[in-house]
């Protein structure tokens, strides 16, 4: 499959000191989108490192086994990655703090006859069949929390009955949405951070429209359209967000 990818920092975070807390990782037979969760102001994460550091460390640990075409399940690869990142700063940081930096993880891995996917938290994987049927693989447990206050979210993070993210608990990997699809049943795959998927999830467009934009005009155009909506919205808790898209298209 041909791969096209883009990751863009939010417009309201463009000073020289701003960091893109999304990260895109692609290889010959895999693609990963990580979306770091920005901590609210004043929250003590117990960690010396910022979210961008965590996202980079996750990518550094994930890349070698994926490039080596490891046969391990994606859940195992992610659990080992989280454990390794945790160990790398356990001596300097309070890795038991529930507000420790965290990230979503969305991955696909291509095989000659099938495609694996893993989705942890709110960065969906969208697939379209040659016949035009669209399937959205998503993990919207955080959106389903009855109480989205800061303290309730804190209590629910990486807890049974709550929601799960990649942070300091390797068990989170086994809470991801996973599955396998016959490769013959897919001609387009899109992996999106929620800064890009809001085109469909918040701004009233269909997933069909989103994929049409991606396949006809490309990932850059989708993000441009999202930014046009962002500029006039009054309903988002976060007006702008880093946006990342990976598009895989072809046989």
C-alpha cells in the first residue's frame, strides 16, 4: 500500500517553544499514530518529562520490533514498550502518579493476506472496502464517562470501568481495541489523531466525506478543512489540537 502521512502542530501552539505532541511512525508494513495528552494547567504529573518526551520514547521502543517484523501480537509489543518506557524514568519520576504523561496509540500492521489493527484511546482507524463499505475502529471510552471533570477523569484513567491510555501501566495494552481484517477487503486505511478525526466526529461530516477528501485531495487538505472549522467553533473544549493523518491506499 502507498503511504501518505502528515502531522501538524495546532495553530495556537506555534511559537518556537511549542512542541507537536502527536507523532507518526511508518515503515514498509506498519503505521502508528501517537497522540500525547496535554495535562491541564496546574496538574502535578509527578514526572520530570513532558508529553512530547513520552510520545518520542514510545516511538523509539515500538520501532525496532515493528521494523524487524516481530511475530508478537500488537498488544504484547505495546505492553513491552510501555514497560520499557516506565523503567527508563522510574528512578527519577513518580510513575505511580495517575496524571503521569500519557498518549493514545493506534497501529496497523500489514500482512500478505490480512491487516491487524490496535486502537488505544481516541485516535480511530478507518477502513474502506473496494465496494465502498466503511468500518471505523475506535475506542471512545473516555467520551462515555458520565463525569468528565478533572478529578473524575483522573480516577478513571487506566482503571477498570474507565478508559485506558499508554502511560506507565503495561496492562493498558491489553485493553486496546484489536482485530484483523482480510487484506482483500480493504483498499483504503486512515489513521487519525482526534485533532483530525473531529472533521467527522465533531463537525458533522460523514466518514465517507472524510475519506473522499483524503483520497482525492490528500491529508494536508483534510487538516486545512479541520482548521477552517476550528477557527469558527465555539463548542470544543479545546478549540485547536495537534492533527495527524496516515493514509494507506492501494493493493
